[in-house]
C-alpha cells in the first residue's frame, strides 16, 4: 500500500507540472457517456415496468450493477489532479482496488477464501488464481480485452440484428417458431416462443428451451 500511494503522488506531481493551471486539474468530459448510460437504464426500467409491472429488485440490481460502478469510474476519470484530501483518498482507494491487478486480485482471493469457510463452494473459485500466475493465460485474455471496444461494437451490431429479426418474426413468422417443450401434450398456442418480441429475441439468441425459461423468469421478476 505505501508503494502504491507513493506512485500515485509521483504521478500527481508530474501532472501538476504539465497542466500548470488548476482549471485543467479536472476533465468534465469524463461524464459524457455517464448521462447516456443513465438514460438507457432508466428507459429499460420504464419499458420493463410498463410491459411486465414494477420489479424493484431488478431495477436495484441494474442501478447497483451498472450505474454505481460506472459513476465511480467517471468520477475517477474526472479527477486528474486531486485538489482536496477527500479527492486524494478517493483516487488512492479506487486505483488500489480497481486499476492495480496485483492488489485487486489478492483482495478478491482473500474474500473468496474467507467466504469459503461459510459456503465451501467458494473455495473452487480459488482455482482461477492460475490466471494471475500464467503468462500464457494472460496473453489469451489480453487477445480479447485489448480489442474490447471493436468486439463490443460487433456485439452491439449482432444484438441490433437480432432485435430487428425478433420484431419481424413476432409479426410474420411466429407460427413457424414453436418450442419442442418437455410436455408433448402442450397446446400449440402455449408452445409458441415468438408470441412477444422479447421471447422471439431470446429464441433467436440461445434457442427455444432456454428462451422459454428466461421469458418466464423475466415476467416473474
């Protein structure tokens, strides 16, 4: 920890010499995509509430799982040079727990090992520590994470194509997309997996049987 704090202070000192004036010690552009993410999540929650009714656990998981980490990342990117003690402590804590793999991985390892004494299945997660010790596995992971932005755009285009197909499928091809479900006596109208756009999307993405389960879970939530 002292070494990490020393590295942070050296980086801040170097940034001060480059930026010079305090008006450049922060970057408001860090929050550009924060608003887009917030609007997207609020729109998702609103559409889900209109179609399936309010599901506060799902909305809470969306906010905590997406908005909160994204907000913390934007705040860290906003602070180039901390101008207060609180900003300095926040940057040090964020850098140590998120951007420093060695420290972060050991914290996760300690958490998993402690949790394993409560629920023994958590001990099996410690087998993944081989990723930290194998340069080959690290190179394989980097082959995916390095072009992450490009792969993300490909995934976005793929999802858009499935949404378009689901929209047309639910209107024109729903009678052709039936689920070979476990119960052979199920009526034909109950076996349709493309009765809704969401159902048709999951049908196209992961297959009929799993798509039925996900649609039922979504309606239940």
